[in-house]
């Protein structure tokens, strides 16, 4: 059981390293009442909307960007990829996220990576295997 837990944690860590897309994301809605270090943006097409969820990006400097993602995709990873908010490469354990919201971190080069969280807890599944739950907030944090 202990080995399984260690393997699962290793898989989650590898999947959270996956990169973001190089595409710039054009916000459709900005919340001006957010704290100075937080930006709220809505992304996605309302006509295709099936579900929506909150997505937060926390950079190395601690600055936060919050998005409301509207999508017809089933997984968080598919939705974020479709919106150009993440990019990465497929690995043996799923999507290895290296770029989030246009910022690339490469653990092999600089020892920093994107960690994936669900409601503030380190995710036990990769972003591409995480089904969307409208009540949850998904976060990539630079670590």
C-alpha cells in the first residue's frame, strides 16, 4: 500500500510538470474589484458551454490570475488545453504541463515546476485525467 501511494504521488508530480500553451489568452470579462495581485477573467464560448469551473494560476512571484472557464470538455486538462491556458507534452503518466498562462517552467533546467491543486489540496490525479466538477477550483502553482 505504501508503494502504491508513493507511485501515485510520483505520477501526480510528473503530470503537474506539464506545460502551458504559447497562445496568448484574450479575456472576455475582467473583475475590477479583485485584489491588486488577482485578475479574474472569463474564457470559453458561451454558445458551446456545458460546464464552467474556476481556474487559478499562481506565479513564482505569488501573483494570482483567476479564470472562469466555460467548456463542453469533460476533463480539466482538455478544457485548459482548448483555451490555450496550458501546454505540455505527453509522457508515460499523461500530460506533463510545462507552460501555464504563457509562463514556462522546466524542472530539468531550473528546478521549478507547475504543481496542480484541486480546492487547495495537491491533486492525486493529473490534469488530463481530472474530470470537471463545477463546484471545485483548479489551480496551477509555480513551485
